[in-house]
């Protein structure tokens, strides 16, 4: 049912208990990033239909956002929007973290279990950080639009060949590429620093929004090269996922979502505890045939038990 994973500090707390120690940050390298991708791919293969169902709205959202930005003149904004998926991707993968979490525990993982993330005590903090990332995304798209207009004006590209020629064969086009990529890098760096492990940490350890962002920045500060490599991997895969028409994101998005959970497990030393948002089974009181029919009348039944105990 589930793949066995090597887990550091494998002790588990009882459901509902949360580790209170400050997370210990580990050093990670490229080999850890590649292993996280490998484990993420295993998770995706184990529950592919669930992951695709969870993420089918993601490419649709991309197309809708593309149409909202400039109406029918979305061609100049397709690359900024595709690159901008790296900003909101960590929030869009909440259900995937839950699936990887359950599989690592050896528990059943299904689409319904992915929705249980909404019962997490820190779900409000997750929504808050997701809203912040969405604001950063829209600011980036507006900035990219302003850069394009300042370079080429408001006249839209008439067709794909005209747009490609304008961007790749003119000095204005090369300036657009350099400035746009430079500004986009700043937005991506901010989003990466505050969210590289924030959502898995909130899901697993129920950290609040501030603590989660601070821990993510500590991870980046301790592993700047690995963080940069991870950002590059995410950007490349998301750009490839936009081909064709954002449909490739139905594979890339689940892969990165699952891999982000395993990256969190490698970057932060914490015990693997059972999800505290799981509803524990209710223990029913044992009843005996000799108690009938007194059990039909709870007050009498409790008095009888009192008299029996006093004997």
C-alpha cells in the first residue's frame, strides 16, 4: 500500500500531540534535491489519478488568468504567467503534501484524505500565506506588463511569428528579456525564501504563518546553493509544464508538490508524527445482555452501576 521511506528520528507522538521544539535545519545538497524528486515521482505513480484530479484546476486557472490579464492579447504575458506559477505553486499543492505525508506514515492515501488538510489546525495560516503569494503573483504580472508596455508600447503583437521576431531580433526585445528576467528573479527569490518549506511545516508541525516563513528563510540562509538549485529546477519544470497550453502542469505540478514534502523532510529535522487532524475512532461503552432492559433507561442504568460498585 505504501512505500517505505528512510525517516530520521522515527519516534511518533500520539495523534493530537505536536512537537514544540524549534526545528533543526539540516545541510542539504543537489543529491538531496534529486532524491526528493525521485520520491515525489514515486508518490505520483502511487496515486496518479488522485493527483491529477486535485491539480486539473491548476492549468485551467492558468488559462483563465492568461485571458484576464490582457484579454485576447495574452501572448506577451504567457511567459510571465508561466514563470509566475512558481510563486503560487506551493499553496496549490496543499493536498499533495497531505498525500505524501500519509504515504510516508504507511497510511492509506486517497483523494478524500487530501481534502482533510482543510481540517488542519493551521489551515488558516496556510490560507494567509497563500493569499500573500497570490498578491505577489499579481504584482509580478502587473510589473511584467508594465515592462513590456514601456518597451514596445500598447500595440499588441499581431501573431506569434511577429512577437518572436520582435523579441529575439531587436535591441528592445533583448532589453525586455534582460530586465524582465532580472525583475522576475527578485520576485521568485522572495517567494522561495518565504515558502520553500512553509506549507509542509504548517501541515506537519502546525506552525503559524510567521514561524513558517521564518523557518523557510532559515533553510534558505543555511542552504543558499541548494535553494537556488531548487528554484531553478522548479522554474524549468514549470515552464516545460506549460507545453502545450499548460496541460503539462497536470504532471509537473503533482511531481513538484510531492517532492516539496520530501524536501521539507530532508531540510528540517523533526519527528514524523501522526496527523493531528485525523479523527480518532470513538470507543463505545461495552454493554452486556444481563443489563437489559435497564440499559434502555440511562439514569437507572447509572444508578444500578453505583449500587453494584458500592457493594
